[in-house]
C-alpha cells in the first residue's frame, strides 16, 4: 500500500521538517512499519552532508533486552571509528559529527575528489550503509511512524526548500531500515526518490545500469528509479526529460517523486493506477497519496486535483 508525499517552497526556506511530519503522520494508515524523509536544506557547494547507519535498529534493541548484550555496541563504535578514518584517508576533512541514534550518524565534511570512490570505500565496510550524501540533501529513515522518527532525529526544526517522504507497509521484504524508503541515487549527490507501485522490468533495467558501472545498495525497485534518473541526468538530459523517458521505459504501475538539489518532480505511469493528489499555488506545491495529508498543513479550504495518466511535472525551489 504505502504512502508518499512531497512539498516545495519557491524562493524561501520553511519548516519543511515539521510540514513533512504532519503529512506523513496523516498517511500512517498506509504504512505503519517505517517512515522516511528526504529533506533539502540550504546547500553549501564547498561541503557535503552525509547520513549513514552502521547497524539495524532491531539489532541494537535486541542487545539492550539481553543481559550483557552481545557486542553490538562495541561493533558500532569500531565501525564509526573506521568510517571516520576512511573519510580522512580519502582526503576528506570532517567538520562535524552528530549521533542522533546509537546506530545512525550525520557527518559534515569537505571533499573535492570523486564522490563514488569515497562511497565505495565506505560501503565496503561491513554493516555500513550510506543513506545519502549531498550539499543540501539529508535522508533519514527508521522504524516507526512519522512522529516517532521525527522526534528521534530532531526533524521538527529542520528548515529548507523542499522535501519528500514515505510511509511503508512491508509486503515483499523485511521490516528494517535498509528496506525503508526514500532512496538516494548512489553515488550521485542530492538525488533521491520515493515511489508507490511496482516495476515489472526491474531486473532488466538494473542489469543494464550495472553494465554501465552503477552499483545498487538494495533490491528495491524504488532505488532503481533513483539511479535511472541520475544516469539520465549524467548523460545531459534535464530532469523533466529523464522523467518523461521513465514513463515509457519503466514497465509497471507507479507514481513516484524525485528530488534534486533545487527541484522536485512527480510522474505517473500510463495506467495511473497509483494515487496522487496535487495542490499548487504561486509559491508552494504539495502532493500526496491522499488529500488528507495535504490538508494536514492547511487550516483553510483549498482546491486539489488528481494528475492524469502519464503526467510528468517538475518545480524549481
């Protein structure tokens, strides 16, 4: 089932963490297992923000319930130290480190070399998963509903221009952080996707992208969309052109949102089986799987509409 939501403010920073939490909490009934955010704050071209996890939440919870634990805490400490060593070894300069959860870290660092080389070097460390790297993007996902995740990571005060989110009902994979959405387009800076639906040509497209040198961190078809779009952008296409290509080249039923450092787009397949409701004004756009999510951030009456089949729309922040 799952639920997706997105919003974008034109030309200003706003309380996108608070707004996205309200929208996702309104969609809790569509996916109670996990909640994910892709938040776009003020970009700094001279530095990166990286969100990573070094263990699964359930592993840490189990260790706390067992007398004496089973070494997960020591392992997390070792992984954290190794991540920091590898960033420095690759020529990066760590500016700050935050630890919102025992298993989750936020790094701000300077780095002027190939981002893919750094990402590969870090993810070769067992147990480490990069959730996102970007100049403005911060991707946060964890088990629980939107309120639980937002409070656990302090997202209520996050300010930025645009955001996307996802509430997940696990049907084909485990209830864990790795299987939660959104997905970052590994290893491209600032590109992320949330998706409701299923791709029937997932493996065909994935193998084609792997032959071009792309790497996947999961077996989720939503990640394929992110990498697919990033590959098209890398070829020189605009975001809107890449998304139009996806409507004809990706098979299945889907509605997805994709974001870059300064834009947000939505696309529906030609059957339009997966829902999407849209609100547009001169300076603010919001969209979600259900209208109730959009109305959660408006105290007054608004007009919404359902985009037609095969529609692609892109907005700039």
